[in-house]
């Protein structure tokens, strides 16, 4: 791709190496020093230097464009004729310049699934996936999320402390999603390991990928023989007539796209509840609905901060840059949500406004927004009611975002509590008592608008 140079004398935080030659490399969106907070600063740096579309490096030797403007991101996701979802159009790949062990390949390698298809082929698979998701019974889903949440909370309630990422957020969506796909718990655990191994880009990847294929083929065979009330059976029976291979790869996409994103959404919401008194008191006082609170999290901390990818189908001028046919463009979801062009002067998203791009936009926008929201809302509500005196177990500045160019989530969320309210058969009605903030630090400032709705 054609990479513009940073202007001379850009600020001290400038991501380009000191003394870089005029053909300086694009800013790296990976590396040990790029934790979540550094990424946020980097987006603003890049926006200041390049405008809405900036050259970045996603992995060694892999340059791409990061689309950070809200308007440009809508254009990128809506105009399929200019921006394809099919990685087989990617010039670096076509030219054999992507190393076989590149960490980006598991994210962007082509599969016969909706995420990598355009036009009619995409619509065909999308119809099957959307219809299967639409068949989910909301009441039943809420019941199963709550049951899984109660079980997890009971497993650590006696200890008085827990890591809400490892012991709660990371386990809950997994159980629920495997259940939705029609996988039993044990097979679900094997599947999760296999998916993680496949994406690890290590020497174990090939084995893990074979294991994943075997598990899913086993599931498909079983559901062809004996269909159930699950997504796998719905995909197999859909008039779009997906092949077994297509069903398999669409299941992988749902699993990968749905699991870590929901983990992050739950954990980040809990973090804010624990650390931001304004956020919590708005919620407790009824000034903010749980859904509005969840949307504020999606505005500020979208669970996928950057999403791969689109590929230019022609040379064009876009966002002030010269884009070449086959260039990779990354959806800069977090940066687009923070675009000063669309935020009010104080930079705070307006309560009730859902024009954030956490779920993408256009024909590939996340088809699972409703179930993902229901899972997250139920997970957050259940723990608020069961552990009403929950407090952070470490100083807030010890909480760390995972280091990833893609995912925005916490590595751990240690908490303490003393009085679990365990269920006596039914879940009690919403309690007036709520989590009590123990600390206030500069991080505790997820701004809410209008500010008058936020009591002390
Ligand atoms: C039950 C949980 C979820 C499932 C099963 C799921 C499934 C999917 C699937 C199948 C796609 C591909 C759609 C297509 O290419 O037409 C997708 C895309 C996407 N999902 Fe989800 N998802 C889930 C949760 C989430 C969450 C919690 C977020 C973030 C808040 C999220 C953000 C996205 C984004 C950004 C895209 C890409 C849109 C694009 O490429 O334009 N998803 N999801």
C-alpha cells in the first residue's frame, strides 16, 4: 500500500521511531507497550496527523489503513462494491507477502462463511444465520443465562473474593453460546480450547484446527440425524441449503465473533460499575436504564476496538488518502466512536444515542445484537443482586486491558465481597441497595450527558 509519511516534528508521543527515515513505517498497532490506554492515545495522535484514515502496521510486514472517522467507517461498511469483505482480494496475500505464521492470518484467513463473503453469497449465508438467531427464545435465553450465572456465583461465593474475568465473564458467554449452538458442556470446553489453539498461531495451531473441525463435524452429523431446538439445527434446515462445510465455518464465525466480545462487554461494564460512582448512581437511581448503561460502555470501550477487514476493489481517494486496489482497511470502531466530528463539544456520548459503531454497520453489522445484549444485561444484573457489597480487590490502577490490536477487554477483575445473597429458589426483585463505590480516581469519569441526570 502507499504509505504517507508523518509530518516533521510531530509530538513527543509520536508512534514513529525517533530518527525514522522519510519512508517511515506505519504506526504499529501491536507490541507490549500498547495496552488499552496507550491505544486510545495513539488513535488521537494518528487522527491529528493523518485525519480520518491512517496508515498502520497490524503485524510485522503487514501494513493497512485504519479507518477512524465515523462518516468514513459508515462508508467503508456500507459500500460493498468499493470495499470487499473477501480476503482473497488482499494484495499482500496475492503477492505472497504474508508469512505463513503471521499472527494476522487466523483473523483474516478466508473461510466459506458469511464474514468473508460479499453480495449474493453473503446474503444467502446471512439469511440462514439471522433466521437461526431470530429463532432464539428470549425468555429461555434469559433463564439459561441466569441459571449459569447463579451457578458460577455460587461456586465462588463462599470465598469472599473472585476474579470476575476468570471466574465469571470468561465462562458465562461460553456456556450460553455453546448451549445455543446445541453443544453439551464438555464438548463446549473442548471446542473452546480448539478454537483458542487454532487462533494461537503456534506450532500447535494445525492440530487444534483439526480438532475443532472434528468436533464441529461431529456436531453437524449428530444434528442432521437428530435435529434439536438449536442454531446448528436451524442452519442445517434453512432453505438457503448451506453445505456441511458452510455450516461448520459459520459456526466457527459465530463462536469466535460472539464469545470474547461478550466477555469483554460484561467485564468492562462490571469494571465501570465498581469504579465509577456517577455511572452507578445513575443506574441505581433510575436515571439511566441498564440498556443505556450498556450502550455507554459500547461507546467508550467497544469490546472489539478494531475489526478486520475490508479490501479496496479499486484505486480511490478515501478519507484523504490514496488507497490502492487490494489494500486492507481495518474498521477502527473505538476511534470512530470517539470521532470529534460526531461527539458533542465535551466529548461525552449522549445517553440513549445508539449511533456508536461497536456492532459495525452496513450489510455485515453484527446479527446477534439482541441476544448479546440480553446475555450481558442478565450477567450484570444477576451479579449486582447476588453480591450487593461487591468492591474492587486491587487498586484501580492495577487493572489492565489485554494487549491486543483487536479486542478491548480486561485481563482480570479481582473483587471482594462479604454478603452473598444466594437464591432461595427465585431471584429477588431489584434491590434498592447497590454496589458502593470505594474509590474515586481519574478513571472514574465515564461522562454521562445530560450531566444533570447524574446525582452525587
Ligand atoms: C452472542 C454473541 C454474538 C454472536 C453470535 C455474534 C455473531 C456475529 C456474526 C456471525 C458476525 C458476522 C456478520 C456478517 O458478516 O454478516 C458478527 C459481526 C460482528 N459482530 Fe457480532 N456476535 C456476537 C456478539 C457481538 C458483540 C457483543 C459485539 C460487540 C459489541 C459484536 C460485534 C460485531 C462486529 C463489530 C461485527 C463485524 C461487523 C462488520 O464486519 O461490519 N458482536 N457477529
